[in-house]
C-alpha cells in the first residue's frame, strides 16, 4: 500500500512540477496504475515484502533499483506498442520514476528504522534456545549481539556434551518448553548431523520454529547460502554470486566500459606495438594459455616485454627484479602495466573481464593448487585485467607462499562480495594506483 501511495504521490508531484497542476489526465493515470501494479507484482514474486528481520537496508535499496529499472523498461515498451508515447510527457514520466523511487526508498528506510526500534525492545524480541557445542554457541551468541536490531534474544542453551548423554534428547523438550523459547536453533557441525533427526523427533510436540545452523569448521566456503534447485533444498558451499542476471550485468559492463576504453587507448596501443617491434626481434604480442572461468583454458594477450626465449617444458619462471630477459621497452611496459592493454581485446572476446582475479600461468596453477587450499576457487569467475588484490597492493611477483595466500584471500573476498558498484570502485582505484607499484617488474 505504501508503494502504491508513493507512486501516486510521485505522479501528482511530477505533474505539479511539469504542468503546474496536480491533476492527472486519463492517460497519465493509466500509466501510474500500470506502474504501481508492476512494482507490487515484481516485489511479491521476488520476495521484496518478506524477511524484514534478516534483510539489510542496503540490499533492499539495491533490489528497488532493479525493480524500478525493470518497470521503467516495461512501461516504455508498453507505451511504444500502444502508441501512447506522444500523449505522455517524457519529462513527467522521468520525474515520476525518480520521485517515486526516492519516496519508496525513504519509506523502506523509515519502516526498517521502526522495525529495528520494535525488534530492539526486550519485550518484542523472539526468544531462541541454542543447541550445540559450546564453541559454536559462542559464535552464534556473538553474532546475535552484533545484530540486535533483528530482534533475537537467547532463552537457553543445551551444550554438546549434555546433548550426547543418553537421556538428553528426551529432556531437551522439557528444557525448551520451560525456557519460553519461540525458536530452537540447532548449531551442530556437519559431522554430528545425525543428532538433528533425534532433536526434531523429541521436539515434535512443541509448536516452535526450528532452524539448523550447520557449522562447517574449516571448510573453505564461497558465497555459501541455501537455495532451491530442481525441487530440492540445497546448502551451497561453493558457488559464484556472478550468475543469472548478474552474469548479464557483468558482461554488459565489460562490453560497454571495455569498448570505450579500447577506443581511448587505441593510439597508446599503436605506439606500444611500434616500440616493441623496433626494440627487439620477435612478435608484438605475447600469447599464453591461462585458466579462465570454470577452469577452461583461454589464450591471453600481452605486449611482449621479454626477449624471445625457450622455457623448459612444464615450467614458467616469473619475472624477477633485474631479469635479464626483459627488454628496456618491456621494463617500462611492465612497470606501467601498459603490457596488459591488449587484454581489453580478450574482454570483448568474452575470455576475460575488466575486473576479476588476475590469471596465472598454467604451471603456477598446478604448483599452488596443492599448497593453497582455496586456490582453484578463484577460477569460478572470469579472470580480470585488474582486481581487488591488485588495488590492495598484491600485484606483481609472488615469491613467497604467504604472498600468494594473501592474493587468493583478496580474490575470494571479491568473488564473495561482487557487485557492479564494487567493480566501478576497483576500476577507479586502478586508474590512480593500480598501474604502477614496487612489485611490478
């Protein structure tokens, strides 16, 4: 109802700004009705009106952006098909969409503030009974304290060693009932999953919400979540967030931004090509197989920065400081990262992205995949020209295992937290501090 009222108010306010009257004619009124119904329908289907305790405001605003973009596209297409574009003021339509988004976003913020105040009140908190090993319960209790605005409080606990006692499952129901809990959270490691069935059975007479919060110990997770796939509920342990619509967004980002950059750098690329050609005999471009998305090998381009030489089979030696193989022009290209510019061609080909984990030589992958546990997870997405690790200072030679571990940690953080805004942020930082560095040689 608030969304519908906000859209109607935005339409009338836009009419006041554009036509100096809040009155709407029949065509504008029809557009507002279609817009309001579309917004409500998309939010209902996409869960926009649910999970108020667990969804953050930033996530809700980000979702609203996509909803408004989809509705704007749908309304524009509908107006074109019904030949209404000449009857509706474009300025009024743009004002209506902008104002309605601002009003709805403000209403979301206000509602969530009220929800936080309501949930924060001790009387309104949902009481939770925790079951599991003590070290896991401490983690859950700590997270409850850090997210008090979601409105949960601990009503009681049953520690793991008590749970393993012979009569513990039968006594658990009595303890939960006496605690006055609204929910039971089973916080067991995956290795003790067999206790879940027993706990569920002994709590069957209590009308409580029961949640299983598995503890994965030292299993390296990537974008872990619960999903519904092929009619089954699945706990995703290692999946990429860049899938579905996000995959199309990232590809569009690569085509638009990559195409513009390639046009701008064309004269620089030509100058680099000439310099490489006259500096030493050999091809202008250095082509090498690297691991791409999903572990598939892709051919990556760079301006040749070394003298033509032959590596031992299965061995690729990294460039080092004062490496005799590097030419004078190559040293400058590597120091300024100009040798990476041909990779924008790889981006338009779809082999790489502008932002992503830097691709390593195949021999390096074979070497490090057994030394760094989560190493191969960085290949869940396309490799990038620049990345989070590079703008955070982990660029160039990785001559120690700790350096490689740090780079992999930054790459996995990027994959876990990917967003269009994060990509733009990395591109911005790359322009100012990602092209040069002490480790670039």
